[in-house]
């Protein structure tokens, strides 16, 4: 016990506090007088500031990916295919309704567009091409085997 008292004195604690009992003081409480109410101007709270404090990583809006099927009839239709690719939409181009020379020119244009946006172009049928922007991934076996198989 001597160690307790010497440590207490070292830290500035006195032994006199052990014997002290607090007096029980209860005052008669009266009901508070009603305060005069004044109408205050409405407080505008912004819910945007409260929401801005916590950001959930999973609630970020996601763009839905689209695949456009397109059948060009003239060379100038290639511009619309290019705009869709720039807008991150994949395009399946079917050349059944256009001549071979026009189709070749459109494929050349699409090759340049796909190269410029780091996309990909792949032949998926006799006259069908799949053009994809960089956010798409083409996965599958060898398409040429699929084209020549007898189904």
C-alpha cells in the first residue's frame, strides 16, 4: 500500500479524496417557463451536400454496351458506321445489299476508323464484318472454321 500512496503523491493525487463523500443535493425543480416562440426563417438544407460526402464505387452509372446491325447501300453510309464506333458502339456490317467494289471501299474506311480508335475489325461471315471499339473484346474460336463448316 505504501507504493500506492507514494505514486499518488508523485502524480499530484492526495489521500484526502478517499474519505470525501459528496453531499446529496437535490433542488426542487420547477417547470420551465414557456418561452415565447418566434417564427424563424425556414432553413434550406441541401441534400446534395450530404450525398457528396459518401461516394459508393458500385453505384457509378454504367453505360450499356450496344451492338448496331447495319446494312449499307451506298458508300456514304460508312460515315454512320464510323460515328457509332467513335461512340463506343460495336457494329455488325452486312454487305449483302451492296456491290463488291463499294463494299471493299467501305471495309477500307472501317479499317482506318478502327485503327484510329484502337478498335478491332473481324470477318464473321461471307459478307459480314464485326467492328468493335476498344472497350469490346471479341472472344471465340477461329471464325474461318465456323464459316466453312457444314451446319
